[in-house]
């Protein structure tokens, strides 16, 4: 045995940070990427200069295709510009990054193209638009990535909740109110309830996402343009559902950010509350739920510890979107209703981290729910010890004609007797004549047997089939309805993703058609 221990210790030493003795595996890879990888590389790498230039150039490509098709810009000039833009994209905008930017990113980018192609070609790109509508457009394009990640994370979380609700639909546990055992339900019933809230949040997100479908390009500085542009065409090429109805609103509003953050905040509140429940249920004192080794952490000092620390990350990040909403709304409220830096720049600065942190919280909680194993025996024991069948017993007495307040009092005194004699409610109830007679009374429970049979938490949970309770097929029907709602939501989000992909493909095709060699086309220096 001593040699086996030595071998085990040697193997653990060969896997530093993985096998701690108490824990045999490392942290789940997906959780690790959220919790630890932020220290290895810039978490906002995709939100920097490269992202901004990619979005600007994507809008430029659509704008040039439209200007060429409308005859506003010569095809040869559009072709030269598109080639130059694609060259910059291929080099990750190295030449732009290397330039000084005394007047911002866009003018540095545009001036480079003008230097390379000449004023006669490079100078036409900004025809019929302003930085104001350009920035409004790139803001929506950037929001797509954050929106899509959060929607996908929420859909995955909802699926996990419903899958686990079906798996654990028969595991009886106490429902808690004020931190105390209340009535018997099932773990699956609890997860179904959480699923209801998550599906509502998903619906809110998708509704908020409708504003991402509006194309502001063409609104100009604030009053549109006299150039005969075609915003419907750029809408198609950029994956929007259609152009903005009003030029002032197009450049003044970033309401989509507030609505997305509001929806994310509602979701985050639910996620934080569920994390609080799981924190209590995974404690050593409660022990209702066990988490696998790859979902917990150890202590650097205390060898016995199994810390469900992911739940603390969930609680810390879940409501970041609420703080972001407050900051963004406060910034927007300082500005007039027109194009404003406080709205288009400063408010959005809070938006992306808020959405990202909510996405991380949802993902972490999904991993916890998926890997959580309820201790069915301990859950049932807590339901018994917490006298959770008491309300059902009072309702059975009411069915015999006893006023509810009298029944409430009688059951309360029976519980005191059970506590004084260290017995269960079912055992103590057998000595109360009004309760003992219930099995023979017409208003009593339909299940056969004595009080000790029908007053068990399993039987009580099954009997509570009304009002959305856990009994009968109530939970199964709820899960089926939620799965249908999830499928509809998934179809809506997939329709939006498809429109984005189709628009991008059509834009690429249109660009390829323009950059094909044309007779007499100017060449790039």
C-alpha cells in the first residue's frame, strides 16, 4: 500500500495544478477559457483597431458597390478602390496601423487610399455619406457578434435546463422560501421553472435584436443626402432588413444598446439568483448537489476543500450588464437628440463588456447545471425533515370541511409534537384523530394506505398537479411547451443569421464582379 501511495504521489507531481490529491482533474476547458485565459491574452482583442477597420471596410465595400450600380461612381474607380481595400484587409490593415492618426481611424484609413489611388479615385468613396451614418452602421455590425454570442449561450443554457429537467423529473426535493424548506417539488420541476425565466429572457433578447436589423447608412451627417443613393441595396449587402425611416433617428439613436443591455440585465438577474441557490445546495452542510472535479476548485493551503468557485464568477459577472446599462444610459442622457459622441462612442464603450460578461455568466452556469448531480436520498431526507408535506395535510383537512385557518393551526401543533418527540410529520399525525380519519373520509386522498403512505413527500409532490405544480404530467407538459418556444426562438435567430450570411455572400460576389479586369481600368500604384 505504501508503494501505491508513493506512485500516486509521483503521478500527481507529474501533473502540477491538475491532480491536487483531493481533485483528480483540471478545470473544464470552456470554464477555464472564461475564468483564466483572460490573463493570458487581451480579452478585448477583437474590439480594437482591427475590428473597427474591418467593419469600416465592409461598409465601404457595400457603399462602393451601390454607388457603382447607381452610376454615381464609375465602375473602374470603384474597382480600383475595392482592390485597394481588399489588399488592406488581406494585410490586416498593417499600413493603416503604421500611420499617425491625428484625426481618428477613419480619416487615416481614407487618406491612405487617397494617397495610393489619387484624389480622383480615393476621394469619391465618401460620396453620399458621413462619418455619422458610417459610425452608426459599424456600431450595429459590431453589436451582431456580441448579440449572437449571448443568444447562442442562452439557447444552449435553455436546452441544458430542459434536458436536465426531464432527467431529474422524479427526484423529490424541498422547495425553499425564506431559506427554509417549504413544500415538496422535484429537482426537475425547479429546473423547469428556471427554464421559463430563461426562455422569456431569450425572447426579450431577440426582440431587442430587431433594432440591429435597421440600416442607418445613407442618413448622412443628420439630414440625409441629395445624392441618389439606394439604402435598400446597401441593406441587402450588409444583411439588414431595411433602411432607417428617418435620418435624425438613424444617427442620433443607439437605443439598440440600451435594449440589449436591458434584456441581458433581466437574464443576468435570473442567472445570479440560480447561482445563489446552487451555492447553498452545494455547501457541505446542505449537500443536495454534487459537482464534478472539473467544475470546482481546490485550496492552495487547505487540502480538503472542494470550492464551487465558478458560481462566484457567475454571480460576479451576471449583472455586469445592469451596470453597463446604467453607465450607457447616463452617458446618452447628457446629449441632444442628434449625432453625439456621448451616445455613439462613450455609451457604447460600456455596452460590449456588459454583454460579454453576461454571456460568460450564462455559459458558466450552463456548465454547472449540466455537471451537477443531485443527491436524491439527501434531498428526500431534507423534504421529510423539513416537514414539507404540512401544507398538503392542511389542504386535505380543508377538504373534509375544516376551515383552513383551523387546519393550519392543527397541523402546526402536530409539527410541534413531532419536533418534541423527534418524529416525522407522518408519524406524529397518526396520533391526531382528525388526521387519522382522513383515509376513510370522502374528502381524503385517493391513494390507498394510511397516513404514513400518502403523507410522504413523493406522494405529496405527485398530488400537487394544479397551478403548475410538480404533480401529474404538469412538468412534462411545461417542458414540452418550453421546447416548442425554444424551437421558435431558434428559428427566429437562425433567420437573422441566414440573412447576415446571405448578405455577406452577395456582397462578396458583387465585389468580385467589380474588381474583375475592365478595359481601361486604372491600376493601383
